[in-house]
């Protein structure tokens, strides 16, 4: 019932700001290269006051000065305009049944191919990768860290090549290439961690301490709500729809501009506290390091793609959670909680609980691979 209500009553994520999409190009003074999305409220479209602000806002964007050099009046105007997209929005009326049929077929094909070409030890190459990395050192810590570094280098490296790659092969083809290489490496890293997480040197033992299990469980659960909003766009993830480099602004982005990093840090710290050995520390060091690098790389890529729109977004968001809210740069709407009462977050809740209860199945499946 809850999901049907959410689907039938999509919630707006920008009650306090007028939504404007801004795209800049290599010709910042050319109006023909700048596109704006009209405000969704018909009353606002006819408002002389909003039209005046809109024109003034456009002049600010097309000006040569940086955001930091704008006067107080312009800064106030910029704060009223939403330059990013509404993250987590899902409207059933805009969905096409054919698109989700394609998604299901693609997902099934990917899982089948992943099993045959990578997971199955008799036909795949996953075992060979583990053996090759283990040949470098007998230490499970070294192997764990090495697998994490390999995944991070490939994943972030391909992400950095996205603009060039999409120009050469197109958005959909590059997404297939990106996922086809990153996904097997991620599976290998996860399986190795599951199989070897209790090896290495035991540094502390807190599992019997009252409250630790509850703290670890709650932290792990919360960490999944920090998924980057692009993850929700399953049709783009599967290249059913043309993948885009979105500039998100609502929802979790108000708390931190890099939610994926924050969620990964929370998850790593929780599991390291629970396991308490050197293998868990090695995995956490690799994963946290990868996501800290992603903070710099993500901002760099968004700045190149979105220009001044991203510069504006930076002024009212923060990397450290809640920092922009505390210092007044981010003003939360009164009904901010509605930005989380949506189908994607309901799905995350169900899947996270499902993964927790499926831990025994995941562990037994990983053990059978002998990676």
C-alpha cells in the first residue's frame, strides 16, 4: 500500500526554489548554447517577479566573474534558483513498460554472462585473477588491498575517460564497456573479502560487547541511504535509456555532495569495528581511499561537464556531512523529509533488509567458489 501511494503521488523536491537546469558550453557568452528548463509551476511562468529574477540569474551565469565575486544581491538570487536535478524522483506515469521489459532482459543476460565468463570456475576467469594476485604475496591483507586497488584504478580510470569515450563510441556503448569491466572486478573483490574476512591478525574483539552488534547493524543499514542518486536510474545504468552525467541537488545531496563516499566510510568503519582484524583494515583502507579519490575526481568531472552551474552548487553544498547546513549555505525546506519518502528509498530499505537476512546464502555461495 505504501508503495502504491508513493507511485500515485509523486512529491516535488524543490518547494522553496524555482527549478532551472543550466548547461554551459565552450561559448559561455552565446545564448544559443545555454538551455533552461521552465519552472514547473504555471503561476511562476507568468510571474513578472520570477521572470525578472530569471533574466538576472542568466546574466550572472553568462558573466565572466566567478561566483565568489558576486555581490550580496546576486548571491541571494543564486540561492533561490535550483541549478541541479531532483534526485530520487520517480513517477509511474512516465514509465514505459517496454523499457522495463528491456531492462529485465538485459539484467538476465548480464547475470548469465557474468556467471559463465567470470564466476563459474570451469568456464570463467575470476579464479585466474585471484590466483594471479595471490601469487604476489601469501598475505591475505596484501591480496585484499591489491584487489581493491585494481578495481579502483579501473573504475575511476574509466570514469575519467567517460567524456572522451562517449564521443568515440556513444553513451550507451561506453556504459556497457564500463559496466562490463567494472562489475567482474567488483565481484572478485567482494567474494574474496567474504571468504577471507576472518583471516589475518586479530587486532581487537568487540563482538561480545553489549550494543556493538546493534551499532554496526544500524550503521550498515544507514550507509545504503547514502547511495549516489544516479544509482536509482536503473534504466540509464543498464543503458536502456541514454546515460547522462546528472547534476543532483535535492535529497541526500543537501547533506553531502558526495554521499557515496560518506556511505562507504560508514560501512567500512562499522565492519572493521565488528571484524577487528588486519584484513578488514586493509579492505577499509582500500575502499575509503578509492572513494576519497572519487571526491576529487567527481568534482573535477562535474565542473568540466556543468561549468558554472556546478560552481553554484558547490557554494551551497559540502563534502563533510551537514557542514553546509550548519553554516547556513544550505537551507532545508520545511518538508525536507518528503525528499526521502519515495520509491527508490523504499526499495533501498527492502533490499538492505533482504541482503542482511541473505548473509548466510551469500557466504555459502562465496565459499563454494574457493577464491
